[in-house]
C-alpha cells in the first residue's frame, strides 16, 4: 500500500451508541482528515444504522463497526441449545446492522460474552462451536462484500481468544477468506512477548489494525513502539484499515471490561488531531 494508510477512528471514545448528538464531533473527525469511522453497534435496530450510514457517507466517511456479545444468556459458544440459538440470533443481528450501515469491516469480540469467565481456557467444543458460527457469518459477509475482523482481548476481558497463536489457529479453523482478526496493540501489549513477532504470526489474517496505547489514551504518549508495529504491518503487506481506539470515562457498555474510570485525554480536539498526525507521520516513516 506504499505510504498511504486508510485511517479510521473507533467512535467508542464518544459513547456506546452513536446518534444525532454525536454528529458535530464526527464532522470534526472528517475535517481533520480521517478516512472512516468505526461505529459501536451494541444495540438498536438496522433502520437506525441505515440512517447513520447515510449521514456518514454525506461527510465522506467510510463505515466500519465494532460489536460484542453482551450477554452470557445469548452465548454462541454455549452447549445449551437455547442459549446458543440466542447467541446465533445476536450474530445475525450484528450483520443485519452491518449491512444497513454499509460496514466494510465488522470487528470486535463477537465470540464470547464480555467479562464472562468459565474458570478455564476455551474447550475444543467451544472452539468448534465458535468456528461453525463464525464460518456462517463469513459466508454471509463474503456474499455481501465485507469482511469480519474478530478481536482478541487480554485475559482480564475474555478467556476465549488472547494470543496471536490462538488467533492464527482459530482463523485456520474457521477457514474462510472473509474471516480474519482485528489486531489490537493494547491487548497484545499485555499478552505478547513481541508485537512484531505477533503480527508476523498473524500474517495475512490481520484484517484491521487497532492503534491503542498501553493506557488506552492518546497514541504516542505511552510505551508502545508504534514505529515497530507499523513497520511490521508493512512487511506483511497489510492493506487494511488502521484505526485509532482510545476510551473516555463512562461508556457503560464497556465499563465492566475496560475499567476506564478516569479521563485518558484532555479533550476530543486534542485526541482527534494529535492522534491523526502521530499515526500518519509514524506510518509514513515506518
């Protein structure tokens, strides 16, 4: 992809559900020079996301999304047929909204309920049930012209998918070209010995690169070596979106998992502008 980068921003910094009240800040995101936004799709209906997608297109912004499995009672990994059915229905709703929004990528941890634990790692049966569900999602995504980017989380947020070794094996288990991984530098900073090595292990399965500082604040102010991350992404011929993810305090949908109770950036203008300039500059230099 040369020195060009398709730069996005995850709108979870604004809130867990994006509506009319957020449009002035999204207009500012477009003015600063971001190429697309990643919309949190946690609740609502497809008609809302069709409206939002049209508004974003008017601003010249591409659309992507991030979604989760919010409820252990709708768990696609469950061995209880009724619970699993509700989980599969939730995954179908995620795709209904994605197609209404016009999402080019569907990311996030739509594998296991957030902050839900069994007391052990994933079982072979859970991996098999997950792979079956995600293969069906990938077949639908492929038919409709978008890709999936399942997100690994650190061990404090999920037991199902933590490392790139696990992620690469899971991609192979699903076995569909529309299915890949959303690599997140924050989670990898906890779980991997070496981010460059982790990215190489993932290889062509990396569909989205989440740029997230070690404290979830403004990238470039913390400990993560983004120059090495970007250099390795280029080496692997990564050509997907590079997306800023930073969290403010008080997103109730994620508080149980992210534990963000304090402001991690002084204001939105600083977050948007400083992050945009840092990511573009560091990518070009990598």
